[in-house]
């Protein structure tokens, strides 16, 4: 499933080929994604893309008088293909722009392509999203303030997108290892020092993943985050029973909120 780093890698990959360019055509081959692709996308040709932003795992193509909101869902990816390239079975949506075609492939059809003429931040899918972990909004003080009244275990707290967006299962486990915090600790019990360590660890983990994704970027963008470079170098994620790279203890696996958590009881207190 594409996570925040893959979506950010996708954004960086597609933005240079979209910004300042005019949309010349749109093709909808299958409108039934997570939500139906609105027929209003047929009005996109003639509009220019001013910016490509990301909010959580949503890509926002700013067209001045509206935004195209794209979500990759469980299995979506975007790639550029030359005009006239025959679509595959799962290639549901195209935007022809700047002499190239940006094509959405989404085998499981949990992705989304939506158009809004209101400010993107006001859209029902966007407006309740938590703070961006890579922005300055996620500071030690903010994390401390957010967590004060929470009795939830910190691992589950981090994965709740209403507070902080985009800290998926891999990144929550890895960040807690780097910060030396037991994933079962109650969020409200974290000290100011813990929050400083954790906010830095979240940013470092996500940036490492973005760099790893970026290094494999060619014409294809939006890879599967559970595979590849980043996971092979994980400190704890998916390493149950293996030895901790720091202290040599066995990595443990537990279940929290129906998700697997990996941690080192030696390093994480
Ligand atoms: Zn350890």
C-alpha cells in the first residue's frame, strides 16, 4: 500500500512534468474507483497545473480555480507514458499534459480521482486530517501537547491520522525504536524529552524512506512501500526473532490495534 513516503516520492516525480503545463485531454476508462470519478473532470482540458502539493496521502493538483485530488488507495500508481500507449486492464484514468500522458493504474480500485472548486483544505476528505509530520507543525512541544490527555498506547496514537497524518505501521515501529520508546507506553505518559526524541525520529524515518524511494525512481513512481530498499534496512519492522542491530536482543512482535508492532525490549523503555 502506498504510504506517505511513496506519495511524496510520486509528488516529486510528477511535479516537474506537470507544473506550468496545460492539460490537453482526459480519459476515464473506469470511473468506479473508491468513489466515482466525477464527470466534471471532462472540463479539465484547457486548464494549467500551477502546483502539485501533498496533504497526508492525497495529491493535490492545483489548477487555479480548482484542485484535482488524487489518492493511490491500496494499489495505485502513477506513471508517464507516451501519448497513444495502449492502456492495460487496470489503467483507469489518464491526463494528457505537456506532450505526455500521466496514467493511473489501480488494480484494486481503492484509489480516488476527485475534482473540487472549493479550497482543497476545505474538502471533506482533507479538512479533518492531522498535522503533517514533515512540517514544522510536528514539533516536540506540539507532540507533547497533543498527547497529554491520551490514554492510548503511543504506537496506536501515532497511527491515528486525525492527530498526525502518514505515520503508517512500518514508520511507527521504526520511529519508536529510534526514539527508544516502548510502543505500549501510554501517549499521555511521554515526557517532554520523549516527545523531542520521537518527533525527530518520525521525521528521520520518513525522510530515509523518501530518499530510498527517490533513489529507485525512473519513469515509474509510487512503488509498494512494504518492499525494497527501506524494509531491508529496517531496525525492527518485520524482524521478529532476529537480533537487534543495536543491543543483540531478540526483536519482539506484538499486536496493537489489530496491527503488528515490532520492537526491542532492550532498547525501548
Ligand atoms: Zn535493542
